[in-house]
């Protein structure tokens, strides 16, 4: 089994020459992506109580979902066969074929829900699938079209750890949202006399509310982020995020579990208390998810003028830079003006960092990184 994974990884990360169009690499890659997504959706449809989120209910009521799953599995078969035909190495094609077969054996697109015991906890597997397809389909091609580092491989060092972070944070999105929102429910209950203020906020035009949410969240996020850099105990958690040595859309997912909960809790607290419309908040959560992948992406383009107004990949790449001049700079996520205001801005025109990471030795692997802040403190 381990050997199989090794072969698959070697095949997926083969050098460009054996990966170009016509070698069966792209067909294999997309076959794998579609097969995994199809399997995830079949599992979600079969055990809905365990693996789906109530927020995605409209998706399951949509009549086009099952035909789409069917099409995805068909395409996975076709592309896997194409890859097996074109490619001397068979690891990608065979794996995609096996996964698609497994999805079919579980019932395929016609799968009916199994009666399952309701644990009251679900893992948002469907959210992970939707998320992975959307982000993977969006970022993998644009990183190839406009790369910052053209030599960086799609499956670069430590990609598995980062994918695991991505999987876990998507799967636990429900729990994280609950833990993060718990304190604001209490606050709302205790501040009933601000009801008029809150309804005034909610009656503004949608787009205006959205922009206010962007500004407010980034202001809170700025100081939260700055504290995680400056307070030694908090830095132990945040060092995990900064331990990534290569930057791409997946690298942004690497964040300590406790930091994610604290970040979501602290940034959503003022928003919920102010009474913004729920649809604005939901839209913002989706937006910030995609935007933070974009900031970490392996995307070139100096964007000197645009970069003065909004955060660009280059702006956040400097935040991760190993250069001494860039230490504790660029804390904002959306608005660089916050860093100008508070004296932490660093974005030399047209220049990029020479490398990424932190001077200290953060261990590799999810669980070692989970324990790191506590061990670091003891040491
Ligand atoms: Zn940071
Ligand atoms: Zn970052």
C-alpha cells in the first residue's frame, strides 16, 4: 500500500517533460480529481447524516446533482482509460479507475441514503469535495499559466501535510463555526437594547454591508495577526503557518487548529454583534476562503499599482519572506493601507522575497505541529 502511494506520488510529480500535453498526465490528473470528487459525493448521498452539512441542503434538492455526479464518474472512467492508453506509467490511471469503481460499487449517482444513526455531528465531507473541486479547478490551472516560480512542482514538498490541513479544516468547518460563534450568541443575548442599531445596519444595501464587513474584519484581523507575531506563546501557534517553505494555494491552509478557532471567533464577533445580514456574512466567509488561497498562490505579476489598494499575492508573499527586512510586516489580509497606517508596510516595487519560512525548526507533520506550541513553550 505504502509502495503504491509512493508510485502514485512519483507519477503525479514527474518532471515537466513527462507531464506535457499528450503524455496522459493531464487526463490522469483530472480523472483522479473527478473520481475522488465523485466518490465523495456518492458517500455524502449514501450517508447524509454523517457526511453532509445542513447549509448545503439546496445542493441536494437540486435535480441536476445526480446527473452531474453521473457525468463526473463517466468522465473519470474515460479520462482514466485515456491516461492508461497514453502513459507508460500506470499509477495515476489505475488509481483513478479503482476510485471510480469504488464509487460505482457504493451505488454510483443513483445511490439511496442509508438509514444511519444520527450522531448530531457531521463532517462536511461534501463541503471538502465542493471546496476541493472549486479551488483545485481554479488554482491549479492559473498557477500553471502565471507562475511565480515556474520550476515549482504541483506536488511540491510537504503537499500531503497541507492537503491534510485543508481536509481537516473543511471537514470540521461545522464544529469550528459552532465554537467560533458560541461567544457571539451570548453577547447578542446580553445586548438586546442595541436592536435598533443592528436593524439599521442590516437595512443598508447589501454591497455596502459587504464592504463594511471587509474593512471591519481586516481591522480586527490585523491586530489579532500582529498579536500572534509579537506575543511569544501565541507565536508558537502562528509559526506553524509560517513554516511553509514553498508558497501555493494549498500552503495557506496550514494553520494550527486553535489559531483557526480563535481567528474565526475573534473576527466574527464584531460582525455578528453589529447585526449584518446573514447572507453578507456567508458570502464573506466564502470570499475570505478563496481570497486567502489566492494570497498564498504561486502566482506572479508585480501588480504595483493595484497592490497599493488591495492585498496581492506579492504582498502576502512578503509576509512569509525569510528576509530580515520583512519580519513582522504586512499583517493585513485585504487592505494594505492598514499596514501603512500602523507602520508595518513592506512592498518594494517589483521585488519578490528570495525564500519563505521561519528561522526556527518547526517539526513536519500535522500532529507534531499540533503539539509544537506547547513543546516550544516548555523548551
Ligand atoms: Zn503571519
Ligand atoms: Zn499566510
